[in-house]
């Protein structure tokens, strides 16, 4: 049986969990969410919530509804491709988290971040936790909201560029996505600053030689 995630990190309340989705993609914005859960989340949420990567699509959507119903406050924000190319994906991910925190209707006294990098948000203390989305409920909740929001966005723009198969790969460098780049080039949704990726580098070298 899976061990339930921890409800809280500190005695500070309210406590917000933050996570992002789409950092390793070749296309599309990066999304981030911030979630404040109650001190005693309902059993139904505690028993099913986990790192979004460990949940099926059906489970993620189920958790999303439970999170939206139970959260004291939650918000999702994104940073577009143009900004990613200007400030780099790490800074864009942190910016998306800051934007999500800014949108919360309840100010947290502590912020939990999935990963090992973050820039302070105002004067609110924070802690970075590697694999935090598999350890704390609030971070897992943020991972679910960020992931489901980004997936919905990529599925929407898939209809304008079906050859890239975003409805299945959500912008990650799958073989079909890489082949589409090789054959048809980049779309306005691709991150030009990711040109060190082998497939994007091939595209840039091809056009430089023309």
C-alpha cells in the first residue's frame, strides 16, 4: 500500500505548495501552480493524491476536482515561449510560480517548492524539496493543477499543428515530435532557446546553411 503524503512541512499555516509543468518540453509555455490545503484535508484526497507523474489521466482529473473543491486557495499561471527564450526556462519556471503565488486569495506564511531552485517571494520563507511532489500533499496538488492545465493547453493548440502530435506528447521530444520538426521546421510555439537540443540544433544548422 502506498504511504500517504505528508500534510504539512512546518507549523506555519497557511502553507502553500508550488510546482511547475513543462520545463523539459520543446514547445509551449511553462505552467506553475500554488495550492494551500486545509490543515486536515478530507480522506478521499489524502488517499488518492500523488505526484502527477505517477497518476493516470483519469486519476489526475479526479484529483484536480478534489483539489479545487477542498483547497483554501489555489492558482495556476503560465509563462509564454517568448519569455522563456528571453530569461531561460529555469527563471521562467520560477516566474510562473511567483505569478501563481501572486494570484492566491490567501497569503501563505510558508512556501514549499518542488526541486532545488527558487527565488524568494517577497519576505515569505520558503524551502526547496527535491521530489517534493512525492512527499507533500500541497506540492503534489500543485503538480496536478499545473500538469492538467498545461496538458489542456497543449491539446488545444494541437488542433492547429496536428503533425507535431502534441495531443499525445504535450510538447516533449518524442520521436514523432522530433520527426515533425525535421520535416516541417518550428512553429511559433517552439522554444528557440532550446536550440542545444539535438533536434532543434539540426533545424537551426539546416537553416543557417541555406
